[in-house]
C-alpha cells in the first residue's frame, strides 16, 4: 500500500498548530506495513528467502566491508512487497515527515525506512503547548510481524526499543537504537512523487565511538556523494566511499562506488516508470512514478550478479523472478501466484485464481534452482496459503518438492 493511499492529504511541514476548520482535510491513518519478512525471526524465512508469515520474497547481500576501528559496511535488501523502494541500502536513508489523523487526533507522522528494508511509522499527537517543547517524542505504531532485530535476537536491535524524536531547536530528527547508535536527519527540500516532504540522513553516531558522515547531494540510490567513517573524538578518518551515478541508457542507471582502498563497484538499475491517476476530494491529478530495480552488480573480486523481473499481478510494479551468478549457471527462479491457472504441483496440484483481489496474488508460489552439476532447474519449495476469514489470519503451508 503506497503512502499516497495511506495518508493522502499533506499540510505544511512541522505545522504544530492547525486551525480546527482544516482537520477534515487530514485523512485517517490506516495501518502500518507488514514487516515480517525483514524484522521477524530469522527462522521464519524458508530457504533464507521467503517469509513463512507473509509469503514475501526477500534477498540480501553485503557488498562492501572496509575494516577498521569502526568498519564501514554496505548492505542491500530487496523485498517483493515494497513498492516505493524495492532495493534498500543501509546508507543515506530518507524519511518522510507529514500530518495525518491518527485515531481521530491531528498528528505528526514520520515514515522511517530501516536498513533492513522495513518501513516503520512513528506518531506524535498534536497537543496544546507542544510548540514550547525542546524535543517532540514520536511513538512507534507497532507493525505486524515485528519480533526482534532482523540481524539477531537482541534488545539492542529490537525495533521496539528504537526512539525517534524531533529536536525543535536544530530542526533535526534523531532515531536512536536500543544499542545507542543515533541517526540524524535534516530536511532535504525534496518531495516524494506523491508530494510528501523528504528528510535525508546526514550522519550516524555509533555507540562504539565512530561516526559516519554523508557529504554532498547524490542523485543515485544513496543520496550522498561521499560516505566517510571517522573517529568521533579525534576526527581521524578510518575509511571512505565515493559515489558517482550516471544514466547509461534510456532505462538504465548505474551507481558506482569507489572505496578508500581502491576497489570499484558498479550497481546497474533498470528504470521502470509509469503514471498514476489519483482522485482527490475536488480534483483529479496525474503524477509519474519512478522505480529502480537492481539488474546487475559488478564486484572486483566476486562473480557478477544479475537480476530479472516481471510485472506483478496487482498494479504496475515489478517483482524479482530470477537471480543468477557465474554467467547464469548458478541461479534461483521465483514464481508467484497470479490470476488464472497456477500449476503449483505436489499435493496442491493446479489452482485457478479468478478473483482480482485474491489474497494469494503476488505471494511466492515456487522456488526453482539447479541441483549438483546440472544446469536444469528443479522445484525446491512449493508454497500453499490458507486464510482464516473470521480472524483475518493467513497460514502458509510449505509443500515438499
């Protein structure tokens, strides 16, 4: 569900006092996103890729690891249910700050994208006299599927222990983890395609004594030109990454990264665009939507990685259907449920989905991969889903290959 559908009307950024006559123009906050694929227990992932809770496909990789007193690491995560940003990197994050009605109360809302790929919503209800506060605290709207941190079962990584607040004097948003790491965000002046104002990450202070600084306004997937890892006390630089992006074709963009030890990486993205027509209370508007799907990664000391996509059953976005290495000899293919005949096989056999709103649409149906020296893919996992209509729950049944 896109941000435009969840909170469609935006008033002035940081407007702490709103006339009562404008309350009716704020849409009601609906619900947080499901984050079970990225923030659930690791054991809930089948084959390390499919959430047994949501049926979502996820993929993750660590591309860069620069050693030092404070390591500088670049990770990326893909989640098939995410629409706004299918691939998320753990640097140069963006957040959205706006206004919404939460439980019928005018409130400020922060939509914060985690390095794991999950999006969390934080609410601060507007109250009389709040403009006099030095810090505005935001409370997490607990999403479905959140357990402990995605990387470990720990109070330091548990998202429920993360605190988010707005420092009014510095006009800075601070997100502090349970382990004491702090991320700082400032307004960028930019907006999302739907019109929401954006704040970009400017730094991250580590509890261990290091600090990561984002310099320049990059136009690539990471919104910076240089990432520097420093000692917070002495200012000594441990390592750095320089970023450069350019369009290499009508529908291709490359994000290049050069590390301080001389290694070069290239991330190629397929630019997928379409237009959305949205009806408001008094008018209709059309705006363009731009998505960037990772198609290839060139490593200096690792096999080339390639990714392929196909259009989803619901909407015009794409979803990953194959990832490969070593010239396509090692690969994983992903099939999803779609309208019409679905050849699931195994004990399920064939399923015909005729409802365009069937809950199984775009959930993973099968995984295929070659086994042994053969290049021929075989089915390794089958997925069957059952819904309990009374409780609104979905059960995933893993079928034998």
